[in-house]
C-alpha cells in the first residue's frame, strides 16, 4: 500500500522538504507525518496566505512575509 511505503520513507528520513505542491498537499503531508510518526516534530514554513493550513497543522508553524503574500 502506498501509505505504508510513504510512512517507511518518512521514518527513515531525518527531514522532509515539500515544495512545488498545492497548499492542500503540503498540509496533508504534515498531517500524515504527525499521524504515522507521533513522536516526530513537524515544522512548517510558508510565505503566503495559501500556506496557512500547513502552518496551522504543524507542531511549529512559521509564517514569513515574502514577495508572494503576507
């Protein structure tokens, strides 16, 4: 199953970087990691209004004022 493979890859990784994805995909990635790896800490950094869901889903969320939005 794909979710089992993804979980295995995330557990084997010390960090995961997601970019060039939709806002929903980024938030889903954060939620997936938190669900399958409860002892992991998630940090989400975004620079636009479309990143709010991802930032709020993470254990630690950081919003940066960038050229794309506030």
